[in-house]
C-alpha cells in the first residue's frame, strides 16, 4: 500500500519568501549592505577575487543541495522496484 501524502505537507499557494513583503525588505537591506561593503573594501576584493570564487563553490554546494534532497536520493526508483518484487 503506497500512498503519496506529499500534498498534505506543502500548501499549493505558498509564495516564495522573496516575493513576500518581508523578503523584499530583506533583499533591499542586503543589497544596500553589499553596496557599502564593496564600496569600502573594493581594494581588498580586487586583490583577492580568486579566493572569493573558490570559497563560493563549497558554499553553493552546501546550501543548494536542499533543493533536491541531498546526496543519496537519486536512486529511489531502485527501491520501488525491490518493493514490488516482495
């Protein structure tokens, strides 16, 4: 007996956080903070930009795996086939 209860846990009409008024306000303040950070520390960023790119790779890897369930969730079809055989 295989029931898909995914629709019970996720509302259909939920907006992404960046489209809410709180999200737009946060993005605005982060943009202003980034502008002043780059403006004041532009000389340091210019000299060390390659390290910032290398630092961005593992950070993107860690934070972006939340979208597809992380490692190990790619072969769910194999488990379903084994359940059908039993």
